[in-house]
C-alpha cells in the first residue's frame, strides 16, 4: 500500500519534479537515504513477500497490516469519534496526477483534503491507491471473517503536526489511512470511472497522466460512520508501524467490467501484468480491533459478500413477511371480535327473542371466516 512512498521517493530523487512538489522532494531525499542506510535499495515485489522481512526491519514487527477482521469478536467502542472529512470535493478545482508506479494505481491528492475530526490531530491527504487481484483471486488486503473482497481502496493521510508525508511516515502518530472494500455491483460506478477511464494512458510502468478533479468522497462508501479501527502499518516496504487504520463496514460497488479494467490493464516490470498487489494476512499479536458500531448481525443478514441484487432481495422479502404478519394479526383480531360480538348478540337475542337480528348477523360471520382463510 502506502508505499510506494519508497518508490515515489526514488522516482522523485531521480526525476526532476515539478516546482509545486519541491517541499516533498527535500524530504524524499532524506527518506531515500534513510531507507538505503537500513536496507540498501531493495527492489521489492508481491511475489516474494518473505524477502521483505530481511530487507526491511519493520516488516517483521508485531503491529503489521493487513489483518483479518473477525466481526464476531470485534467490540463496539462508543468512544470512537466519527470522521469528518473536509475538502474532498475537487470538482472543477484542479487536475490530479494519476500514476502507475509499478506497485499500484495511485492518485495524488491536494493538502486541502483533510480529516478534520476523528483523531486527536487533523490529518491531511497525500494520495489514494488500490489493491486488487485477478478474476479468479479476490485482492483486498484486509479480510472480513477471512473473506477477501475483490479490491480495496486506501486513502493515505498524514498528521499535520509533521511537515509532509515522508516525515510523518516513520512517526508513531504519523499516518491515518481510510480503507474501503470494493465489490461487484450491477451498474457502472460513474465516480470510479473518472479514474478507470484513464487507465489505458498509463498501462506502462512508471507512467502518469492528469485527470480532472472530481468529488473524491464518492470513491468511499455511502456511510463512513460504521468502521473498524486498529493500529497497524504500511502494507508495503518499509512497513512502518505508524498507521491508525480505519476500515469501513460499508463497501463500494463497481461493475464487473470496471473491476476487469483494473485487473487487466496496468503493467509492471518486464511488461508483466500488475495484479495481485496485496500483502498476506499479518498476525494481531494481541492488538485490539474496535468497531464504531454494534456488530451483531441485524435482521438475518447473510455472511456472504453482499451484491446489489442480494441486498435488495433481502430487503424486499423482509418487507413482504412484515406485511403478511400484520395482515394475519389484523384478520385474527377482526375474527375474534366478530365471533365475540355474534355470541353477545345471540345471548342478547335469546332474551329478546328477536329472530330478525340473527338473520342480519349470520352472513357477517361467514364473511370473516373466508377472510381469515385467505390470509392463512
Ligand atoms: C493505538 O495506539 C494508541 C497509542 O498507543 C492508543 O492510545 C490507542 O488506544 C490504540 N488504538 C487501538 C484501536 O488500539
Ligand atoms: C459489516 O458488519 C456486519 C455486522 O457485523 C457484518 O456481518 C459484515 O460482514 C460487515 N461487512 C464488512 C465489509 O465489514
Ligand atoms: Zn495500500
């Protein structure tokens, strides 16, 4: 994931960057020197994640990411503050640089985008990127009850008490990453299309393009209020254990075609397909994972990954069941009441000896019997 911090650093040091990012360049050099000192220039890849451990000290730490999230054991923590994002709508304001860095598809984000509330400090956005698999292998990094989603988005922010991403990346409270699961829905996702439609321009490794600004909030799930929180790491070398993770419970939908575009377009080194760029599950080592919401499954929801169709079928059928239950209750009430009324009338008519009233009420009872039969 984040990453790419390192690779971007190398790129920026080698390539003369634009004047707008001169601040980042200085820190990039420091960071590049720092990582050289500890690990030399390791050319890491996803096919050989074991080798990260020897080349990058932190990758074998005890607070690594990603992790599996067990929804049955995650406790609800009412003290978790809900997130308030600011400046995510970039419609018409700027263009954004979209990069294929050989490890991921990454969009650079302006410092006007922030997490205003949710943490002890304000965190400012730096970039977002994706992890994915293949048609056969779902490629989210985090898993829910040991199940992968097809893909995952990470929006990387750094603590405003540090000057930039590079400086923050190695500090304990340096980073806050928002993670969202991407699943398959019936329709094209127009917001994701703003990124995916530019993929063919950057299919070659280490290429980039500019795309028009849009509302980045719309790349995230509808609800940001239901999330998991834990302390973890970058999911790529150098694996710094400096990330406060927020993984949303709501997922995002893109169409099958859009997911295929993400899986099949970008190339990495030696012109190989860039796919399965997700890190293996890491152990919790006693860490806590908290939830901002009650995790007991509501109204008989299924454990399988929901799709748009399944969701709507579940909602529709529970609506029908409710209607039937209320209909039956109503019919029974009416039936009991009318039987009671009939008996009272009969009793009453015995005293009055008025045969006319019996004639009037008999057909009514027959009607009610028929009604109750239709319902059951
Ligand atoms: C993360 O670490 C900080 C600092 O040690 C701690 O205060 C916080 O409770 C931890 N968060 C979780 C979810 O464990
Ligand atoms: C969301 O939470 C519900 C309730 O705990 C759980 O069943 C479902 O698997 C969760 N989905 C994700 C993506 O976290
Ligand atoms: Zn990531």
